[in-house]
C-alpha cells in the first residue's frame, strides 16, 4: 500500500492497565489520585487522550469499582489540563476454568464474569468521551484465563455505550475482532465516526511482526480512524510503524514499563519519547480539541 501518513496524529496514554504490573514498577499508578496525576502529567507531555483503568489503592489489584473511576474522572476534570478521557470497559469478562481434567465448576479465584449493565456501570456514572470495546474472545498468556466477549454481550454493551453518547473505541487483538467490529458497524450498532485500536504483541492475539501488523491495518476500513501499539520493548518501534502506516499512537505503562534498558519509565516520559519520534518523522501532534473535532466528541460534566 502507498504511504499515507497523517499530517497530525494523536497520542493516547494508557496509564495503568489491568495486568499484574503493580509489583514490577513503582511508577505504575494505583490510587485514583496517582492515576489522575499520571493522566495530567501525560497530557502536559503531549497526550491528547488518556486511557484509564483503576486499581485497588492498597494492593494495586485491578478493580471495577465505580467510586474509584468517578474519583479519577473528577480529579482530571477539576485540573487545569484539558485531555480526552477514555475509560476501559474491558473488565468483567474473565473466566478461569478448573483443572484440565475437570474444567467445571469454574475456579472461583479469578473468574469475574458479569452482565453488560454492570460492565458499563462506571461509564454511566462518569460519562467519559471514549470507552473501549474488546471485540472478541481470546486466551491470555499472563494467566490461564479466557477474556470472554460473546457476540450478544458485545452488541448489548455497544448499544449501551452508544445510547450514553460515548464514542466506542474498538479494541482489536486479531483480525477476527476487526471482522466482527465491521459487522457491528454494518448493523448500525457502532455509529460513525468509527475508531479502532490495533493491539499488537499480546499473547495469544496478533503477534507484533510487521507482516501481521499490516494485515491488521489492511483490514481497517478506509473511513475509520485507527491507532496502534505494541507491548514491551517494541513500544517505540510501533510508534513509528503506526505513524508510517497512517494511524495514531498509543504508549504508556499499561503496555510497557521501561524507557530504556535498566530504567523504568513514567507515563509522561513515554509520551515525551513518542512525541519526539513522531515529530522527527515530520508529523504534528494533535490537541484534545482537534481530537474532539475529528471524532465528534462532546465533553460532558459528571452526572
């Protein structure tokens, strides 16, 4: 395909995620105050969008608690920094089976499978501009569990997000996820403008080799807006790859803990490094206002 780089791209900072990184870096924010402060610092460094999960402030374990999300959003919106808020809706679909010779009943420890209304309850309470929709089921290598997103569940969640006026960010971990996302768009469940995040290198989804990445890119319809990232040591290489392919960029501690070998990163430092790469390629950095204009977002106050 011919090069068709954007004149400007936006940077999303994925601040903390839902992985077990809290004990591998003291830079990973845990409390709502720390997450909000990380969001503000990332925005000051050049991120137009901040992607937020929440964690138990004491243990750092990922959480779905609505009050924690609300505090994060309140703190960001009360600051003097403008940034587009993007909340995850990916949690609440984890199934941990029993031993391989007796998978049922499910293992009680680790299974977190709830209904669509509960999976989006924090969105209704916070009204972010963007929320994620993981458009498929897949195995995760971090632990022996399945991220479960059935077609019915995804249709229900997407309809609830759209009815709240929240922009849906499709998260695609493999080409089949893009296939189903196109189906949801064709059915009118995901409205335009359509936005997708290409998630590379997450076992056992799409590997982060460039051939697979371009297969993902080539499965994105031409009128969709897309962004891309890879986890771990290839994070900055995929900043360049995303820009070169015509996409936008995501970095942050959800996906990579290191600024360089032997040096743990902060979210702001990763945004700064990404901004340097992008501008060295002759491409500009979008502001939150420019992102809102392109994606037709409306910044709303807490209900």
